[in-house]
C-alpha cells in the first residue's frame, strides 16, 4: 500500500511539473497576448492588449486609425504613416519603457507638456515624411519605474489630446501577388501588417541604453515598409538605424537610386554605440526600389543577409 501511495505521489508531482513547464512556455510564447501575465496591469492602464515579443519585450500597439494621411496623392495605410507603440522590458523590480506617438502639429504641444509633467522623458520630436497631409510628427518617449504607472501616464497624455482610439489594431490582409519577390530582392523575410510589407533588419553589434542591452524587438533595427500601389508599383518608407560613419554612404546609395532622404536625427539619448535614424520616401517600381534599398543596406553593419535567401 505504501509503495502504491509513493508511486501515486511521484506521478502527481511529475504531472504538476510538466504542466508548469507547459504553462510557462505558453505564457512566454512570442506574439501571444498577455492576459493574466505580469503585464496585465499595463494593458488595463493603457486600455489596450499587448503582445510578447522576442527578447522579453512587451509591446502595446498604439497605431492611429483616426488620421487619414496622404503624400503626393498617395493615400497611406496606417502602418506606413501613423504606426505608434510603447514597449516595456523588465529591469528587476522595475521596467524600462520606450516608444513613440504620432501626432498632428496641434497635438504636439499639449501631449509633450503633459508627458513631461508626468515625469516621462521626451527623447525626440521629428518629422518622418515631407509633404504629407496633415503634417505629422513622431514624439519619442522613455522612462523607468513601475510599468503600470508608466502606462497610466502615457494614457493620461493621450487623453489630454483626445487621442481616444490611438488606433485600433490594423486588420491583417492577404499578401498582394504584385510584391511576391520583395523578400528575394531584400534577402530577408517580411511580415504583413495592415497590407504593408514590413522588413525588420537588426544590427550586428550589441546596443545598450543605460547599460541594458536592447533587443531588435525594442525597435532597435532598420525598418523598411512597402505599400503596393498596383501595376508593380509601391510606396516605400521607413528608417535606417546607422552609426555615424554609415550615414553618408547610405545617403549616397539612396540618392543614386531615386530614394529621397526625408529626415536624419537620433531617437535615443544615451545609447551605445551612438546611432542615428535616417528616414526615406519613394514611389515607383517595386524591384527598382527594393534593389536601391538593398544597396543602401549593404553599407551598414546589419545582421548578414543573403541575396535570394530568407533568414529568421
């Protein structure tokens, strides 16, 4: 009888252990929503669900669906012009927060004033496009502390400017056959977001902020977006993440391939190594623009990419 009880006890312990491991792996699976997790208070405070990303990054998408943006007659999808977000990483008992909010000219003053009053750091304010309507600015933010409190302060600032929706999450769309070869030209895999083809290309070196390593999922990567326009044409925009010595070679490569540089600035204040963001815009033949952007990428210390081969 004692032997049977011991066997039963060991069996129950084993089942419980396996269940715990399975539950942990499910809770931390990249891309899965965080309901019931450490980050649930953040979701409640900011009023939107978030997603776990690789590297321990918890991201809340704040892409705005309430602002219609056009450049030169091209109506841009939200993922091309009004994508906004705030992300968190655990730092012991606290969290580091980074992100940015896309704002109209009228919204910049009230939002930055409220964020500053709430103790949230303003790390950059800049344009990303030229000639867009309405005029838009990216307001980059940062902070450290209790994540729910940080999220509450961001929500207060958004409410100040009456950005109530700060966007519904974009609905996924099926890939358009017209840009089916983009990954072959870029040498990288894309993700489809709101009908926009997004390439996220990490840098090869270690990047830190306040001594803490930043994973690419914290938006520490080169981001290139293509929006199909029909007949083999696309609109292309995004930003290159560059060391100072890479800036001029990339500008030359883009200009030589008919791609306009629209902004050059920093997004962070205390990163190592020093990095700059170079934004661009172009419309035209998808393969021509993709090749031009690939040539520009070849001047950067990005994670190796191979022509004709995708990488994960």
